[in-house]
């Protein structure tokens, strides 16, 4: 199945939203890291500072969603079909996130993973009429 345009743009939008939330919620932590010169600023006295580690990983995760969306756009440009594992993997990841953190953006991943199946069913039904 070829992937629709919204899959790549959806992942890019989720990544941008993820990073925006990360910047807004982690601004004080990021400012403190900047004042310390960034290098090894998530560790003090051989102890990992969880808030700093968390915001770094939060922003990295958002960036990876953007990157994945860009890769899908490139595949789409070259008429490469959607990898079959992508939608089930995004759906499972979304379910896991929602299970652990019910007030999160995991629902966006679930929705994004389901839309190709729903639109695929709709197109299959209409083509058999």
C-alpha cells in the first residue's frame, strides 16, 4: 500500500508539537544547561540529573519523529510503498504511551497509525461497487 501524504506530514507535525511542548515545559532546565556550557551538563558530582536527561530525550524523540516524517516524504517522492511494519509499530507505541501516560500525545500516534487502514478500507469498498 502506498502511504498517503498525511502520514509523512503527520509525523512531522507530531515531532514539531513534541519539541514545542518540550521547549515550553523545559525552558528553565535548558537555560540552566546552557549557563553551564552544555557539555556534560546532565551530570553533577557523578549523579545523573533526571530532569535534564528527560528534556534532552524528549527533544531527541521529537526530532526523530520529524526525521521519520522526512524519510517518508522522500520515499513518497520516489513512489516507494509504506513499510508494512510502520503502522502496527506506531499503533503499539501509541498504546504503550497511553497506557503508561493517559494524558499524553500517544493518541496522536494511534490515530496516525489507524488512518491508512481506515482510508484503505474505504477505497477498497468503493472500488468493488
